[in-house]
C-alpha cells in the first residue's frame, strides 16, 4: 500500500524533501509532503462506518437484484419486471419530472434574487437572512400549513368559493406537484442564493468595467460576463439542487402518506412501499438504478466542472 | 435612473421576503390562539361554513396552547427532549468524524483517496431510500433495530459533512500546516489547534446543516425505530397537527426554536462556509 518515493524535481523549493506522490490531481507547489499513511488513519473512523453502513451492504443488496425470492439466480428478470411495472415507470417519470422542472426554476429564482441582492447593498444581509430562514422551518409544520391552506376545506378553497371560482382538490390532484415544487423553491432558493452571491463576489470588478467601456449594458453584461464567470458556482448549485429535490420526499410523505396522488408518487415512495412489502429484490433494482444514474451524473458534472476550471 | 431601479428592486425584494416569511409568521401568530378560536376558524363546522377561514391576527392573545403543551401532559416535552438529545449526539459525532476524514481527504491524501472522495460525493447525492435496505440489514445483524443507536450510528457517518469539511480545509494554505509541522506539531495537534480554529465557517455550516437534517428526520425513525413512543418530534408533530390543531401550532413553534437558535448563532459561518463549498 505504500506509495513509491520520489525526489521532487519540479518543485519551487529545491530542497531534499522526500515526496510521496499520491495522485495525478495533486496540486503543484506544495513542498513538504507529510506522511500520507497518517491520512489513512484519520479517514479510518469515517471509512469504517461509511463502508459498514452504506457501501458494503449496498454492494450486497446489488446481488439481490439478480436473485429470486428463493435465492436462485434470476439473471435480469428482476430488472425486466421492475422496469416494466407501471408503478416504477410512474415513479421514475415523476422523479425525473420533479428534477427537470424544480431544478431550473430554483436556479432561475435564486440567480435573479442574488443579482438583485448583489446590487442592493443596504439591507442585503437582512434579506439574505430572510431568504435562508425557510431552512429552519420544521417539515411537519410546513405540511400542517399546507393542510390548513390547501386541503379540500382549506383556506384557498374558501377564498375561491367566495369569489365564485370552482374549488379544487389541491393535494389530491395534479396541483400537488405544483405545491411541492413551490415548497421546494421556497425552501432551497436561499441556500443557492448564498452560493451565487459568493460566486458574484469573486468576479473581479475589472470585468464589469471593461464590459461597460465596451458599451455592454444590462442583458449583455449578464450574458457575456456574469453568466460565464458564474459557471463554477452554477455546477455546485446544480449538484445541491438535485440533492435537495430528493429531500422534498419528506413533504410529499407527510402530505400524502404511503400512496399520495399519482403526480407526486416518486421513486422513494416506490422503494419505501416495497420495503414495507419486504420485496427486497424490486427495491434493490430501483435503488441500484438511482445509484447508476446519479453516479453518471456526478461524474459528468465533475468532468465538465474540471473542463470549465481549466478554461478560466 | 440607477436610484429608481434600486427602489424597484428593494420593493420587489420586500415582497419576496413577505412571501418567504409568511408561513413562519402565520404559525407563530396562530399559536397564540385558544382552542375555541382555532375551532371557530378552521373546523369543518366553523362559523364560516364548511371552509376554513384565513386568520392571521388572534382575536384574543392566549397562551392556552402553550400551557397545554408544557404543563398538561409530559408527552410533548418528552418528545422534544428525545429529538434534542438525538440531534445533539448525531451532530457531535458528525463533527469529530467529518473533521478527521475531511482533513485526510484534503491535506493527507493517501493512495485511493480521490476515488474514495468521489464515492463520498456520489453517496451524498443519493436519496436516503437508496441505502435504506442496506442500512436496515446491517443494523438488524447487530440487533440494533428498534434502538436509538440504529438512527444515531448511520447518521454520524455523514457524507455531506465530510464533503463540507474537506472543501473548507482546502481553503487553508499548506504553508500554514508546513510551518506547524516544522515546529514539531503532530498531525492531530495541527488539526485541532490550527486547522479547526481556522475553519469556523466549515464547522458552522456542518453544525447548522447536520442539525437541520437530524432534527427533521422522517424516513429513518419510521423504519429503524420500532416503537411509536420512540419517534422524535419531527414525526410526532405531523400526528399532533392532525389531532389537535392549536397544539399543532404551539408544538411547531417549539420545534422551530432550536433550529432557529442554531441558525441565528451560526448564520455568518454558514454563509462563509457555503462560499467554500464550491466543487473544485
């Protein structure tokens, strides 16, 4: 396990320090390379738990996907039956739809707010605190308020009926999806906003000044200066936003229980319900599919991000 | 021209703030209503026909709901205490484990640490349900299902925390560590007396985000704790809200206080910490 020793050749410090090369990604210019064996010891407590509770059992659960209930090899039949089942298809489509609708919306909202806050200095700290505050609201309280306002006999329907507009069954109709998206934006825009603000602050003023001298105004500055310079932040915002779409399941669960309206039935419901039915094979197929898709997505984002950082 | 657009954007931001704050304000103000008032406005046979009415300002400010919650029955305080010690235990564990691992991934890279860190990022993105069954099987092997440890142990190994700490350690120049190493400090001394005090933003964000995640957990206790009486406030709250609305509001306020305090205390660190968390 010990990495090979090599004397530094291209270091800024021409000393006789011994260097343990660890990876091709290692940063240039760092000169005293401390003992990397210690590194493993530091990571060990985490790695033990990480492998024990997540990685190893997950790897074991992958083997379930190739087995029948009686521990016989089943080939790909589990995959075929899960992918063909309408519940899985509905859940996969809804999960994808939530990401494709929710993530661009939350990115747009938070980017717009951050641009406004970036210009508007007085009081921008207060606005920032306000926009971050939905983070602390307990999920169950949010669910209760949604019930108060959007249940069949809720406040919204009472206002609609006063105005003579036909009432809606908000939570038990396609509107549930809209509600969940709105809650998602409400909850997560603040975090993304701070990420964007950090990105905006790191852009050198000179770029804006040059753009101004070149005669760029408003939209042009945004399109050709701000947006390209924000790309590194954008990647992280995207990653975090995708992570947070999965957390919307908590709201969906507290509003709709195990079987909510079909517009918000997502993969997590599918997995949970198969768990309740002790159907580990079907569950693991779904879990493994999510894993593969997300791992590919992370890999792609990582690569794209590296490419962008090199361009800049 | 410039001034006018600033005024417009300030007005727009204020409107947005009102929308953002509305749920919290509504919950707090409704918690100061007595049961009769809540029934009058929200019950099915309320004085306003079959629908609930919008009711923000209490007719009479009353602490009845709070008295009920705090004094009449011990349940709510017990749940609150359950949630609190669970969350604090989890966050403390996360701080230790994530700092050590983050330091290793950031400054003491070993062979394979890049691949492991990629695995951490992938796991961090997974919805909890993906590892749910894996978790359950292991905990069952250790006979922990139904015990609080079943919730605490997996939560302590928090991929996002490791990620956060690694990113914030990356911002510390290596020269600082080298100087300490030359002076004879061991790695563990460097971590605890130099690197951690310099990474308050990372720590602050870890505390806030870890606290919120643990405080709001829904899926894990449902699956891993057998007994309903063990459920933390986050799940119990949903039940109270359907049983007794005025208690639902006051318990919401109770559930809101700890995360709000943590948030307000560490907000500056969180904002700083979020800045460091950009992927590199």
